[in-house]
């Protein structure tokens, strides 16, 4: 049983860590709390939820015995967040049923949040036997990685396509002969599908100069023209050399053209960071995962890299 108590304490510490990072970053203008419950609740409420989770889970870790009222308050706060998270799950499924969401992750992030908060809210914290700091660090790191992965997966498997002012497509590798990589072809095929179905009248293709061949936006423009998007409906962004640059350029284009919302197209594992970058640039973005006609050969590596990149981006480092 000691293992389960230690695992639960690690989950509480991980929740406190993630919530604390959200609160601190929000104070410095990098809002990440909206990803906690952003599907159905305003960002301001999400920020307050992160603050409550921080206080309640931090209390659970410290496990004081002297104040019964404080214990009950912490448990009630955790159960309140669990209820809000459960409502978010319900709102997601209702949106799918009504056609507002095209697809949904089998395990939404808010479902994970709800389960963890219930687990902490209905049980009393209790001391566990002393363990080496490496063991404790391993437990907490593992729990934080699971929470982070669940958040990325919640966005990766959810298709938020709905009418918008523009579609922004993030670039990928182009070969020396000008041929698009499979990743780029999949993203453009999804964007062309969105355009053909009338979701937006404008397609923004964003990327940089390829290491091996032509610029990514020029190849993307060629693919868009080939699938029937008129030239006047395509905007090329040649300086979108990484995710942050694309977000900043999209914000600039949105201001210049009075665009109020965009559909952001990339591969699912990338979309949590894309949505976060656009959100922090003030762009209202709905993410759409590229439809994979066949699996990318390097996908396990891409996913592992994205876990690290997303964590770095959240704390202010902007990897490509």
C-alpha cells in the first residue's frame, strides 16, 4: 500500500507543480492555464482554477493535521475543480454530438484532471516512509510527464474545425527537388479540405527556407493551387521559421486583414504548443490535426521531442 500512497502524493506534487507554473507564467503574461479547462470555460476562470489547484494540492502534499477546517476546505476545493473538469468533459461530448466538434480525444485532458482531483479530494493525506530523494523525484517527474502528455494528447486527438476567418498551416520539410515531405503533404491536404468545405475563405501558408530545397511556403502555395484554392485566397508567410514565429506572423496578418479567428493545421502532437503560441499572441485559434493518410516514420521521435518542446515553451523557451 505504501507504493499507492507515494504515487498519490507524487500526483499531488505534480498537480501543484503544474498549477504553480501556470499561475507564475500567467503573472508574467504567458497564459497556459486556459489549456486546463479551456474548452468550455473562459480563460479567467481557468486561471482561478489553476490557483485553487495549486493551493489545495500543495496542502495535500504538506498534510497538516492541526486544522480540520482547512483540510475540509482543501478537499472541497479539489472536488469543485473535479466537478468543473467533469462539466468540461460533458461539454466536449455535447459539442461532438451537436456537430460543433469534429472529433474528440478518447481521454480528454479534463477527464484526467477530474480523476486526479477526485482521488485527492476524497482521501486523507498521510505520511509515508522516508524515501531517497531520487525516488521521490522520479515519482514526481513521472506524474508530471503523464499530466503533460495527457494535456498534449487531449489537443492532439480533438478536431475543433468550425467556421473561421482563415486557415493557417504550419510548414514542414521540403526535399531538395522541391517535393513536399509526407508531413507537409498531409497538412496541406487537410487545409485544402477545410477550404473546400467552406470553413474559411483564406489560407495562410507559413514556413521558412528549406535546408535542402525551395522555401516551404512556396511549395505549400503550389500544393494549395493544385487542389483548387485560388491564388487570391493564399497568403504566404516566408518568415515562419518556427512555431513562435508563425504565431507572431499570424497575429500581424490578422491585425492587417481584420481577421478574428483562425483554424490552425499541424500534426496532432504539435497542436498544443501551436494553440498556446497563438493564444499568447492574442489570436483566437481552433486547432485541427492533419489527417494522416499513412503514419509518419519518425512519429515516436516527433512525439518525444514535442513533450520536451512543449514544456520548454511553457516556461518561456521557444524551440522550433
